[in-house]
């Protein structure tokens, strides 16, 4: 067992984004519990492969290396972007905390300060997310959507160099790495639903330590955020999709009314068709994760009845198809 005498060891990917958000969590834990934390930098497969995430299936490529360290007990806990986590729990691991979510919206970073509506026809928009491509193509089919990958700085550099006219990134991530000045437009979730769990972080540790020597991690848990992301991720799970699927979902918990409102969309990758849905239900307070999961299942099953599963299957078939000669 690590971290029982010295600082607790927090596993994180090496990117500026990952270390910045891990440091935010570490500082919050220290502030609330007095526990010293040190970051342990891990290289994941998703960080070194040159393949696009859609080719890899997306799910798990950024988290498996960190989970291996947790399973080996060489680190105490790990911090992930929640949207990168597979919806199926890992054996022997548990989400000890989900801190309060930052802004979940997507952001446009375009040349010349352009907003999305002002981009000229044929403008090249970079994103590695089929979900973003699908929803943006539904709004602006006249633009060219270019698959890209790399860290935020690399993607923003493609706009600065003129290779692309714009890129779309998570607003919260840009805030965490201090690149707010690059944002030229922010997409309202009424138009572009974010990825399930976007803007939220996940603190993961071994299940056999979560209620023991690592119980202090619960100090940074935010029940209302956990409630919302459970509903969102349940939609993803019921659709048997992953973070590389064109699925958007967003939930909000109203503490005054006790109501959880959930919206979701599955959009064909060319934006030509979609299945959208919305449900709201009174849940038994911000800790009623079973109620949140039930709401997610209800909405997902209604969307499946309307053909959402077929759109997801078509997206996966398109992803797995051999390249044209």
C-alpha cells in the first residue's frame, strides 16, 4: 500500500490539460483535508498512438494505464476527465469522488475572432469527436469537418498556422489550461449537447481503500454533479455506445424543486438525421443516484424505440469500414 506515510500519490496523464486538472483536485483535497498530494505522471496508450480515437474506439485509451497503476497499488488514486471513462466500472476500482463540474459546453476557437455563424462556407473545422461533427454538421452542413487529435495546444496551433479555420474543444479544458483568450464562440447545450460527463472530473481509487485510508477523498465529492453525470452516462451505457459515438447528453439537478432534467441526442455523423429526447423526474435528493440512473434508462429506451440504436450502429459501421481505395 502506498502513500501511508508520505504524500498521497495521484496518478495523472502527462499532458498540460491532465496535470492542470489533477493539480486542481489535489489542491482542493489538501485545502479540505490537510493531506499532502504529489502527482505521478503516467503515459497512456492514447497519448502515444498516432491513430485517431474513432479508429481506437475511444473508450479507455486514456485511462487504462492509470488503472493499471491503481490495480498494482503503486499509486493511491487517479484523476480522469470523466467523459474519457468507460461506463462499465473497472473491477476492484471505484469512483471515490466526482468534484463539482465546470462548464460542460463546447467552445469554438476560430481565426480572426469569428463566431460559428460567421464562418464562411467551406471553412475547415478541426475536431476528433464524432459527436461534435454530427451536431455541428446538422447546423452547418456547408463546413468541412477535419479529424484531428493532439493536446489543446497542438490543436490551437493548427488555427494559428492557418491549417484550419477553427477547432472545437471543451470549454472547461480551455479554462484549465489558461487558453480562454482563444475562445471565439461557445455552443449553447440547446444547440449542441456536450458529451456525457463533459466538464466533470473523476477521482478513482481501489475499492478496498475507498472507505479506509482513502476515505478523505469524499471531501471533494459533489453529489449534485454525481447525480447529473450518472443520468448522462446511463444513456450512453443503455445505447451501448462510448466516447467515440455521436451521443450527447446533459442533465441538471434543481435543488429547490428536487427535479433532475435530462436531455440527450444521437445524431448521424453527417448530421442528416437525429433522435432527441428529454425527461425530467423528481428524485430523492442529490444522493439518489439510483433515481438518476432510472431516468437515464427511461430516456435511452424511449430513444432506442425511435431508432437511436440504429444511428449508433451506423456510426460504428462507418468508423470500422475499410478506407476507400
